[in-house]
C-alpha cells in the first residue's frame, strides 16, 4: 500500500462538474493498493496518516499531527501509484490491485480514518476526477507498507 500525502491549505475533488468532496487545512491522501495488501497494511497507513506530525507548532517546527490541528482528509484512490515506468514508454499497472480487491480495502481504510474522529471526504473509486490541491509548504510525503 502506498499513500502519497500532501499537506494542504484546502483541496477538493470534482466529478462530472460536481464537487464531491472539499476540505480545508489537512491532507490529501492519494492511495494506491496492490494485490498483496490486507487490512494490516491499511491499519498501519491509516494510523500513520492520522498521527503524522508535519504541522507547525508555536515555534514553527513541524511537530503537530492532523488530529492536533483539527485537520481534515481528502482520500482519493490512485492506482497509478503502482505504475511501473522502468521499461518502455507506457507504464505497466500489473502491481495495482483489481477493483474487486481494492475497493473493499479502500473503503476499510477510509472507515479506519473516520474512527480517529477526523473529518474525511473522498472521491469515487475508479471515477475520472479533477482534484484541486493547494499544497502547503509544500509538504509531500510517501507512506508505504
């Protein structure tokens, strides 16, 4: 499982000209799932996301978590995180999980984040989405399990 985390001042996802999800300060989580992933990986990554200390404290140090700053989450499914570009000019996506495996795990991941008490918005798995990200910092990190 890969989660590309971007700290944002705001973000939204639009599908067919309709805003599906919108957040203020927090994280956009672009989530890639591989066929080997289980709930164990989802639990690990969800815990990391909720407790990652990358928001500034009163001294300007990245020392506060999403929960501590009352941040919000926008979670977007992103199978292209498992795109392999090492050969040829067209990425291979054989490591990306098929929807029958990925969708339940994606939904489980979102539910685990909601259990932390953080506001969670999502896109729609597999849909064509326009994601508007206002990266703050910029801060972009990869969490892998």
